[in-house]
C-alpha cells in the first residue's frame, strides 16, 4: 500500500538526515523517503542502510531517492525517480521484483509518461516554491492540481498521486479536495519541536487515525 502521508528527509539545522528521520518515526511517521543530494552514491549507502534499520524498528517503509542500486542494497521498500533520473524500465531491472518505484511529474504529459512506465505512485508538484529542491519545476499551485486531477479522472488513471512541494498542514484539506491520493512533506516536519502534534494534525486531516 502507498501511504498517503510521506516524509522526505532533509538534514536539520543540527544533525543529519538520520536524526530528522528518527524524529519523524518517533512521532509516528510510516513512510520515509531518504533524499540526499550532492553526495557520491557510495557515501549515501551508509545512510540508506541505517535509515532502513530505523524504519524496520518503527514498522515504517523506506523509499530511497534517485538510486535503485542503493534501494536494493538497503532492502528498502522502493525507489523514487525524478524526471532527470534513471529511466523507470532500467531501474526495474536493478531492483527486486517486490520493490516499488515512484516517479516525479510536473505536467499531465509527465503523468501519462509515468503511467505508461508503470510507476507505483506519482509525486506531482511542486505545490509552491520550496528551497528543499534545486532546479525547481514550474509551480503547480492549487488551481493547477484541480485542472490536472480533472484530466486524471477523465483519463481513468488510478495510479496514486501524491502532492508535493512546500506543503504546510493548513494546505492539506484544500489539496485533498482536488482528488489527490495524499501528500508529501519535508520542511514542515524538519526542525520541528512539536513533531508529534503536527504529524497527528496531518493524520487527522488525512483521516489516517486508523493507520
């Protein structure tokens, strides 16, 4: 199952990606994407292995951003690929058959591309400007999600679509009304002193109290 509330890691002001991940896991997070940029793949492997151990301890799922080989080596739940990353068919040949692939999209054409590639979920965004990502794609915004999801519905697409990019807790209800499956957040849970309360509020808005 694709979880409707996903955390994308970033390093906190003090500490590492692993510190941020553990904080979210302790607060009840169940889906973690390890997203480390500007480091060689070999240097990310220890983070992936440790993140997987943390996720196993808290009964959560780990997705590794960009690197199918690392996702396989760590025994992660899957890998997430950006539009400029390795092609999905090539990644499928690397990962295990039971591992999943998520793919980024910014336009309806991208959504169609991802569906044709057979991704397990689509990260659609960005919702608004975010400093978390370099080389940011054009902003989608609420109106953009409404138009895109209308096209998705009309096309009969059932691939889960996750809204992403600068999303705050107060944005969730309006975004969900567009018909997206769920949301992914990063900054709103990183460097957060009230992580459990914020996560509980998001879960409530996503009606995930039973998870």
